[in-house]
């Protein structure tokens, strides 16, 4: 009975608070909530707690800033073509991994969302959702194809498509490191 009284007395915001050893209650972002037993803490402890609670955000922002600075530094360094390929390999790998995960992630979220709905509620609402999905997909595809015909990307660059085996020259030799990087790609 006492547990029900305590649970009844807490608000929704207090339900997501952790109570530490000293009785202070912290919210998910590391800030001190309005706990009943507030203990004094030093500025160092407070900063440490906030940094620990927001570490992912801090590291993400630091990574973006570091990447921009490295990109600007490498651009003015005058690297050779091979060095640029090697330097860009981790980024290329990241983009390929992101492209690889997009379709399964979207399909899994659609299946999970449809499976969580009640079949009776899915009837009319699901039909409208599927119709909306199909119509917007067809419109997006039509816009993409028509824009490709209008803009004609790649035309006028002076690059001629080459077919392997029909060129008169020999292909350039491939380095061993390129072969190993292709295994990962």
C-alpha cells in the first residue's frame, strides 16, 4: 500500500529521474532535478556529471568540427591522387555502409509499425497509408526521371564512356594496397 502511495505521489517527470547516493535526483541530461533531498556539490562534480550524461552529443559535435578542420587542412596540403584516395577511404566506407543500412532500416520500421497496429484498425487506415505511400513513391519516381531527362547529368563534361577491352592503351597497373581496400569495399 505504501508503494502505491509513493508511486501515486510522483509526477511523470519524476518517474524518469535517477536518485544518486547522496539523495540528489538527476534527469536524463545530467541536470539536477527538484529532488526532495538536495545535496551541495562542487562545480567540478557538476561539470563531470553533465559531460558524462551528454558524452555522445559532445563527441559528435567534436567529430564534425575535427572533420571540417581536417578537410580544410588536407585541401591546402596538395596531396597526390593516390594519397587523396587513401585519405578518403574511411569516408567512402562510411557512406557505403550508410547506403547499405537505409533500405533494411526503412523496411523493418514499416513492418514493425504495421505489426504493432490492431488488424481492425489497420483495415481502412492501412489502406489509406499504403495508397499514400504508393502515390508519393510514384510521384517521386516520375519527378526524378523527368528531372534526369531535363537536366541530363554528366552531359557536356567531355568525358567519353570507355568500354574495357576496346581501348587501345593498356590499363594502368593496380597497386597492392588498392586490392586490399577493394576487399573491404
